[in-house]
């Protein structure tokens, strides 16, 4: 645990300083952390509000987890790594639950097998919500007495819970999409969008030569271990598309045989297309073979809005589209060096529970949609940066052990809690996965 | 549909006569049918009473169905084959639900894939219960006007629902057994049983030579098509064990290497044992490798009661046990010719919702446990009787198309609704399946 | 081994008597057995003559074995159960080979996994043939000194080898069918057949009431344990078709939607059709979707001969065809009681190495094709006869342990060595298997 | 085809110049190419010399191909892309064979499914060898008349065949290892090696800062498209181990729980270890649980030689070993910038048919084993270099479409034909694959 604390403390260093500053205004020094803790915990519960006990329990596929499990697992994280270890006298709510709600921390012992999470009908959703209150109360009471390393663990738990908020949304979307009734999760009036004016895609030159990317230990605020160390990267002359690829453009790709021409695909991607009979993004549906496409979303089944960014596509699809378009995917360094000039808290991101969805790019004359709307597949494998060292202990399993076979995505999506993402943030998924809000921005050599 | 009516009418013929007799006493001729309808429908809901929405929605394995699905499917059966087709003006509650709750009737169109029944979190349990009320009201109102063929369909629906009551119980048992918390479904005080006195198993000679088995069209009461035609069968000299094999005897089998000696097993059975690391009946558990066995049941985890019949064993296990014991399984004809002398409504069967379980045989001097406690594996394949003809139409898919690869079981279990079973009843499962209350009675050549 | 000997001796009892009679003519009492041994062993090698080392080594699927493996396994059988155990001073050729060429005798120790038999490129085909000579010489020298029980083992080995001769033929047919070049194994001139005259199928009444079937211990000649005991069976009034179903009739079945109408199929069969995209017998091919069917056989790809019996169909297909035809499959007892009046050595069976194939029925006025041409699927599960006891010891694994999940086939095929089959013979395969020369004769209730 | 020629011509540009120089001495200008063609083709046949027809036909797993298939596929390459397209009047030997021996060129039409290559017992090994002679004769006759672009295709075919020579060796090793008899492919006297003196591993500093890697179009000799363009890369301060990890060191890793401690492994790697029960390099064997390890090689089963480099390990194993050793894998750029100073034709590489194997490092005071002995796993994904463009046409499928999910290996092995490898060479395999001669050199941050 010492290692965990050390690492979290390190991550926390500068955010601490910021809060110290805040503290001046707020009199009570822990206010910043406490209020963010409270707000984060409340948002999770709000996201689950439209769900029945059954909705919150079912698991649509092994990659996804039940909403209830997300609510419980994030609570287990705080109970285990903060309260159990650092709040004297705290008594674990139910010791048998650790087995159920540990995700993948080998150091914390064996776990309930992931593909069977949907069979845990007990404890119920309301028992889990009650447990959350229990933990929240205890943590709020204990927080003022925590020293910096433990407060860093609390910060880590908040960031961790924000990640699970996004997963919770994408996992229930996946579940509801598996129900032939296609029920909406939130009702939302959705005016039909004006057709986008067919303007040619504009391109912006990125920086070239040596740039610095990655997160420095001295950077403000929170960051995960895998985002650093900060290091130099070498960029070749290139252009970045002004915005994400749209639904209209994706329909052109389909109409031009995008899913039936092997020469557009990586070998692994073509095998995936054939084995799974892929012919459109994950949630696109149509009533008859050549009818118009519709799309299923958190607010139910709707007509496609042509100008909105395409989402729920795999890396293989993103790569094939880019090849078809005579372009390529940006590298992580290209993306990050451009993204560093944008406000990571701007754009279409998650503020409150509801039917979030990607939106069409607006305005012009600049790179847009760098943050929010859709995670952008890059051409870069999720590998360690030079000099990367994962922390020892359980929390060292957070990122490093997944650095194999996955690709980096940048920029956050409409389901990413505002404030969670930044230019150095490294999201990662396997090239065939597409149940997240994943999209694509094109790049080209210059 | 005409074919369905004709067949159901045929099945109903004699039960009609009986009810006509009842009718004399009860003034209103439909009383018998109506009251059984009401009681059956009420029992299903009572069985689901301890279940949360999530409990009722989850599906533990493709062989099992969610409790909610059972409640809905049986309702679909009445709504489709009775109300839609025979109640003028009846308006189907939600036409989209047929797709969800049709089980395997190819003639009724495509269905939601069986392994994904657990993803149907909507409609909710309470919506299904409401639908049940809707259908029950409509059917009760319409019933007096139905002529005999349609009343026969109602009878068929009752029998069908009774089958699903047993499945509902065994499916939720399977679900709760998959939860590491092993929650009880019903609480029950269970006094520890006295150790059974070790008496040698007694054997009773069965009939030999030509006997008649199977159900005659002129038999009283309801019967499924596959139970007939009545026909002669030839019995060789044989003995039947007085009672079912017990938990004590099964522990002897294990202790004697029952699960590790290939020579005791059919070739397919041995492959099954090895592929699934089988070493005990389905719900037996022990905390450490050589510790005492416990058993999970509807009322939670308990010590084994040595004198109770062993249940939740596959045909392969039953067959291996018999070989180990120097005996064999009875044939269907042997069993039925003996069973015909016993009251099918006697014994330990399902009367009301609660933690039913098999009980130790009591008394002596006679064949016992022929009905109730556990379905008894026979040595007979589930094949058509001479002259069997399934009905045309959707209901013709009820039994005939499953006559391949499965084995016959006789006698009903503690989870079979009282009144549902009879000597000619032919239950059937694949040889590896064991999540029903399945047990074994030995037989021997004489 | 004592048990094996006892059992083989029992099987041999009467064939002994016959050979004693032969012996009068032939002076040397063992002549009958020795000459049959020699002829059988020679036929196996002749069957493999057109095969290259590679042809004899490849394994087309786990159900099949390489030709070389058949040649070796049958030799292992003689070397192990006869020479090793009963020929003093005999030294096993290569002790490591037992591991490679034991098939499924658990009592003889672990084996090379069946699906990997095709990887045994060493020992080579010529080394195996050399080993065969070595064993043949030793056995021929030792034979005169063997007493009856050991000679019974030799007889068993001959019968065993005859079974493998048929498998060798069907396995190499399966292998060659997997080669896009579709090479013939033997060249054969095949004149085009005259179109069969379209006569209505005639039916013959079978016996009814009590009949005796199964093999008696006192019967002449060899028999497998599973063929007995002889016992009474009860036949209902029925008709048997005069001949096997033809290719012409099967094309009618296809044209009438035989493979696309679920109501014609058992539930398991329909699942098999869909999972494997089955639309014709195993070796039927056509160049374009609606073009004429051709068939691949031991002599290569040929036009279908309409009057020839259809072969290479599964039980599921045979059953669906019968349902389509308004008929059913005969039971084993119906078939055997009719077959008992026919000469089992008559008909189209294997006499010498070459491109054997089923032939059109000739003549009329009688049941034809009862023996030879194609194994006939029956409606009977392969279960033990009343009173059946497998022998103890390794050879007890020969038949009994397979009595689960398989169906009985009767009558032998064009690939069955003449003299090997008889009315009581019980062949058995799983309902989906169809790489043997399997066909169908219809039956009907009378 | 034009595109293919253009690309090959480009690749050939400089090697041409070299041969022009040679030509002065040899009078006949094509001598260089012709003699290398002849030598390469002869080596392939020599590698297959110890193989029987069966050995050359069997396929041990879908990743591997039969030796005969390698001999045929390389011939198909010359026949199709050179003779068919550029030798007027050339008549394809057997047009049906293209379907059998095309590997993965979608543009050349459908192919025989890869997992079933082992079922192609026909054409035979000798027919393939005869075809080779036929093609060799035709190509040798036609060669003098070919212009540069076509000669570039011949060069490409030679390089392609060299790749298949290495695969042929590793594939037959895999096949022979699947035979319980563990037959040697070549006999070889192998003196037992002196125990290596236990010296501490020495490390050498690599270059740092900006370096150039990748192949330039103006480089001498042949190169594959994926090796370029030449581009700048940025190296951080690092050390490279003087030599490959040895068998002795790997045994230390095992003894220290290398295969049972999840914290040493990538998440995907740990799942692979558990699913496949991995506990040692691919061909290590031991007779009893704690006995000494032996290793199977082209010359059969031998004691481990402690000082030899470990081979036949996966990327997951290499990565876990490095983590255990407190080191890491080198990046491709680190390796290449060091390798550029070494003679690529030096070291232990394939010169002639025989039991090649990795050898212990000799000498000291320098980086050793950079070329030959074992392919070295790097930490770099096999992704395109900046500005990479695959050629259009069939040959464009050679490399580019595999740039997903695989890792780069550098340096060649004892089975790589001498002259085939160079510093810019990029070999690639999936992280779980290990049937090649794969090893590991450690790196460290400085």
C-alpha cells in the first residue's frame, strides 16, 4: 500500500497546490476535494436513475459490465484503498462483496469471473446504492483527517469513478441495443437537423520536428501514470482534418463498397468483418436491405443526422475509411501536439445525466471537436513512453499491464465527464472494439 | 389452427366427461376448468414472489430461462392460441412481445435467440404481471362461451404452464447457485435429519411378459400426444429398487472413485466428466478438498441429509452409478408398468410456492417414491411410440420434434405441480443435463 | 486378459465347429482360420495400394483416421492381444508404437490424441507395411499351437480388421473429397446408366407380433457381444419398402424444399442443417447454384446415377426424408426380422480392392438390397439388449461403452467385406454423421 | 501488374548496379541474378531432402504450412508473376494449382483455406519437385531476355523464397515436435558444451538523440517496401545487452516463479499463459515434473546447452523475462541504430541444409549476436514508417496489410538464409507466436 500511496501522492502533487489556493477562499482546506467527491458520487447515481433493478444487473457481453457493478466496483475502490486502509475503525460493509466487485487487481485476490457479472442479481441495486451512502458518509467524515497521500488516493478514486461513468453509459447503451424493443434510456426531443452544407473538408497543418508530449510530474492537476514521462517526439510534416468524419461521409463509404472490398482493410480487420458480418457502425439499423439507416442511441432509435460525427466504429473501420479516403489516422503525438492548444474542458462532454450524443461541428476556420463528441482512434499502439515505470502494488496494475495489443484514442467523448480528459490522456481499446463513443479524424502527410 | 384444435380436442375428450360430472355439482359447467385456470395462474405468480425484477430477468445459462420469461411465455401461449384465435374482438396487448416470448414454434415466426433471453430487461417484471392480469381477465370472461375444442386449448395451456412452473423453480435455483453469496430463495427451518438406519436395499419384482403401456385416447383426463398410442410392451424378468438412491449412497460412490474410473462410464459420459471436471452432483459444494459435502437448494446452503434422495445428476452419472452398484437403470416400460399401480397425485409434489425439496423415503414393504421427489432417469431413449403422429400446426411442435438424443424420465419431482404427472408421462432431457430435480432408481435383471 | 479370452472363446464357439468340418477336407485343422487371417490381412494392404505415403498419413477430420493408422492399429491389436499375451518369446516390434496406435482402450493406457493422428508422419507407410509382415509371419507361425481361446482372439482380430477396412475406405474417400482437385482413388470406367423407369415404390408387409431377434450364443460363426442376447421383440403391423431410396427421389426431396422447411426436421436436425449450411448429401457437388448435381466417389467425380441408392446422408436427413415422404424409418427389430430371411453374404459388398459403390436395385417382386449397397438407418437407439453384459477387461470396451447417443444401422454396404455382416449385426453412428455409406429404406405403419 | 513491376524495379535499382559490376568479370550480364536464382531454388529442395512425402504434406497447426506447400507456393510466385505475365508463350503447368498455392493475395482470387493445407496429399512431393524443375528451366531460359523491371520481380521472388526457407524449417520442426517419437530431421553429432563461465552480463550504450533508420530507396541491394522510407527517430539514453539471453538464465527465471507470478506479465500474456498452461519455451521437455529440461531441435531431443541463446519464446515471455530481470526490450530504432554498424551477413545463419541451431555467444568486448542465432523481439509494434505507401496491385499485399497487432523482430536467426537479412529488415509476428527461432536481447534506460 505504501507504493500506492507514494504513487498517488506523486500524481496529486500539483493538484494539491491548486486546492491549497482554492482553500484560501473556502476556509475549510478539504472543500475542493470533498465537493468534487460528492459531485462525482452523485453523478454516478444520477446516471443509473432511469434504470430498473434488472436494467442495472444485466450484462450484454463480456466486454461490458452491469451498471450496478460499476456503482459497486467504484465504491469497493474507495472502501478498500481508502477506508479499509486509512480510516481507523472503519468496518467493511460486507467482506464477501470484495470478491464480487474487484475488477482485475490480482494483488487483491481472486475475483468473480468477468463474463458472469450479469448473474449477480444480489445484492440488489438498492442495496448497492445504500452501500454507496454508507461509504460516502464514512469517507466524508474521515476526509478532513487524511493527510496528502490519502487525499491523493481519494483523488484517484474520483478519476477512477469518472472513467466508470463513461463505461456505465456505453454499457447500458449496449444492453438496450440488444433488446428488440429498442427502448430509449432517456426521452429526448430531437429536432431534425438541417442537412449539412456540402463543403470540402479543410485541413490544418500540424507542427513538425521535435515536440514535447506526455505529462510532466510537475504538471497541474491529476494525471495517470501512463501519460508520462513527458518526452520529445518527432513529427513529420502533416495535416489534420478540421473535424471528425460525419455520418454522411460514412454513408458514402458504405455506398462505395467500403465493407466489401478487402483491399481497403488490414488483414486482421478483413477477417473481423467477415467473421462478424459487419456492414455498418455498431448501432446503425435499417428495416430493409436498401432502406435508410437509422441509429440507436441513449434516447432510442432515430434517423441519422448526416452532419453528426460517426461513432461506434472500430479501429479497423477507422483505418479502412482513412485508406478509402486517401488519408490516414493521426499518430498520438500529432494529435497531442495539436490538442495541447485546446481547452480540454471545452466541447461536448458529460455534465449531467441524460441522453448525451455527439454533435455536428460548428463554426469554421479552426480545428474543432478536439475534445468531446467522440474518442479519436490514433495510429499509435498503446505502449509505454520512454522511461515509464508503473507503480508497485495493486494500483500498479491500473495501466501498465494493458500495454499490449491495444490502440490509443484521444480527446474524450460526449460521455466523458467534463474535467476528466486532457491532451495527454491515453485511452486504449482493442482494434475490434466499438461500443464506446469512438470516431475518427483524418490526417495526411504534407 | 384447425389442427391444433382437433388435437387438443382429442386430448380433452375424457377430461371433458369428468368435468361434465363435476359440473352437476357446481352448476356452472366451466367451473372446473376456470378454477383450475385461476389456481394455476396464481401459483406461477406466487412462485415468483420472492424474486426481484433482476432475479426474474437474469438467465444463468442457455438451457435455462429467466423467471420473467416463463411468466410471459405462458401468457403468450394463452393470448396467442386462445384469445387471439378464438376470442372475437380481443386485441393483443403488445404485438411486439410475440417475438420475445415465443419459445420454439417455428410456425409462429422468428424468435428472440434463446441465449439472449437474459438481456430483456424490458418489459419489466411488473409489466409482465400486469399483462398476466389483463390476459387472465379476458380469458375468464371469454371462457364460458368457448366450445369444447377451445376449452381443450385452455386445458393445454394449463398443462403447459405447469411444466413451466417446474422449470421456473429449477431455473432460479440454477441462477442463485451461480451467485457466490448463495442466497436462499425462501427461508426455511430445516431440522437436521436423523441418520438413516443402514438397511440393505430391498428389491421388488416387476411384471413380466406382455404389458400395456402408454396412454389411450379414451383415458380420463389430460395427456400429451407423445404419451400414446397405448401399446403392448414386452418385459423381461426384472427387479425394481424400493426407493431412490440416497445422498449417503452417492457419497459411497464418490469415495469409491466413482468419478475417476473410466470403466464405470459410457464413453460420452466420461468425455463429459473430463471436459467439465465433474466430481459431484450439480449443487454439492465443499469448503475444502476433503471436507464434508453441503448442498445448495431453494432454501440456501445446507448440510447433506444422508437419507434424502440424490438429485441434480445427469443420465451419465445415473448410468455410471448403476454400473458401479452392479445394477442398471429401469426401462421406461418397466417403470410405467409398476407406476400404473400407484396414485400419481400422491407423494412429495408441488402444492404451493416455497422451498420444495426431495425427502427421504418413509415406511417400508413396498415400492415408494414412484411419484414425486425426483424425476427418475430411465434406460429408454425418447422416441415415438408405435403409431405416434404429432398434430399438424404449431402445437405439433410441442413434443415430436424433440424425439432425438434425449432420454425419458418418469414420475415427477418435488417441483412438479401436484396433479400434473401420471404413469404415462414422458419427460425428456439430454444425457448431460442435470439442473432439474433428477434422481435414480436402480433396476436389475431377475 | 482372462476375461477377454473367455469372451472371445464364447464368440468363437460355433465357428469352431464349422471349421472343424472344414478341417476334414483341409487336413490341417487351423487352415480355415489361417487362410482367412491371411486373406483379410492381404485385403487391407490391397486397399491401401493406390495411396501414397502422404495419402495414407493425412486425417481429414477428427472422426476419420489416416489409412496408415488403420493398417497400424489393426496390427497393434494382433500384436498386443494375441502375440504379446500368448506367443511365448514374442518381442514387440517397437514398444513406443502402442501409444500411437491404441484407439480407445482405456485399460491399455494413455493414447495419442485422436484429432492429431494425421501428424504422425513417422513411422512411414512402408515401415507399417513391414511391421504388418513381421506380425503376420509371427502369427502364422504361432497359430497352430494356439488353443481355442487364443484362436478366438485371432478371429476377433479378423472381424476387427474387417471393420477397419470399411473405415479405411470411407476415410480416404473423405480425405480425397477435401482436395479441390477431387482426384479419383481408383480409375473406373463407369457407363452411364439407363434412366430408371418411374415405377411406384412397392411395399412388403413385415412380420407382426412376437418375433425373436438378436444373436444367440449357440449361433454359428462369429458375433459381437452387443448383438445378443437373443430375445423376443414385439412388432406392430408395418410395411417395408422394397428397396433403398434413390438419388432421383432425393433430388425430388431437394426440389420440394427438403432442406429449407423446418417442419420436416427433428429439432436437433434442423439446428445441424443451419449450423452447417447443409443442402445435399455429403459428396454431392454442383458447379453453379441451380446446375445439375454430381457426386464424388472412390472413382472421382461423376454424374449422379438416378437409380442408384442415395448414400452419405445423416440420420437427421434420413428421418426428414421419411417425414416428407409420409413414411418413417424401420425399427431395428422390423429390419432384423425381415433381414433374417436373406443371405447376408449376398448383394453388393466388398470382395476386392477397388472403387466400390452402391448399385441400383435390380429385379422385382421381393425385398431387395437388404444386405450391401448402403447401411440403413433405423429408428432405434443403440442401446443394450435385455440381459446384455459386456465382457470385463480391455475388450469389454469394444461396444458397450458406446451405447449412448447413437442410432443403429443395419445391413452393411458396398464397402463392408463380404462375410462380415449378418442380420443381427448392429452398426452405430451419431445422428449427424454421414461419411459412411449410409442410406435409407422407408417403412410405414400398416 | 504494372504497379508490381514499378515497385520491384524500384527495389531492384541499386542491386542492379552491383550486378553490372559483377558482370564485368562474368561476361554474361545476368550471371549474378541467374546464379542466385539457381542457388536459392536448389537450397529449398535440399531443405526438403530428408522429408518423406508424408512429412512434406502434414500441417501441424494453422499457423504453419506443409513443406510441400512452401515448395509449391514459391514456385507459383515465379510462375504467376514472372512467367505467366512476362514470358511470351509460357503455358501454366496446371491452372488448377493456383487455387491451392496462392497464400493470401486477394487480388489473385480465392484460395484453398489455410487450415486445410495439410489435406492436399495430391499433387505429391515429387510432382511438386518436377514442377519446380519445369519452372526453373523456363525461367532460366527466359531470364536473359527480361528487362530490368522483370528481373526485379525475379529478385523479389528470390527474397520471397528465402523467407519461405526459414518458414519451411520452423514448420517441419513444429511438425516433428508433435510426434511422440520425436524423430530427428537431420542427424548431427552434438558434443556436450562446456558450462558457460558465470560472468555478469555486460551492457553497451546505444546512440541517443536523433538517428536515421529505415531503408532509403537509394540503398544498395534489395529491400522490402515496409523497411522504408528512411526517416529520423529519436533515441533516449539506453543500454543494450552484449548478447542474447541464455538457456541458463531462462532456467533461473523459471526457478524463480517466472511462469506463475501474474505481476511479471502483461494482462494478455497472463491470460495466454493460463489458457495454454505454458511453463517453458515451446520445445523444452522434461520426463518428470522436476527433472532436467531437454530441448527438441532439428537434430532431435538433446540436453539443454546452458550457454546457448534461449529460442522459441513468445513476445509475452520475452517481455515478462525482461520485467523479471529489471530490464526491458529494446525498441526497433534502438536495435537498428546499433545493428547498422554490424555486418548483416556475419554470424550464425543458414548456408546449407542441415540441423541449424543457435549457438552460444563467443568472444567479448562488443555487442555480439546482432545478426543470426535468433530473431530478437523488440518493444515496437509493426506499424508503417512515416510516409509509407504500399505498392498497388497484388504485391502491395505483401507487407502493409499485416500492420496490426504484430510486433517487430530484428536480426535474423540461424534459419535465415545468409544474405537475406539487414539492419532495416522488419520481421513481425503476433505476441503469442513462438514457433520461429525467436529470442531476446535485453535493454535498459541509462
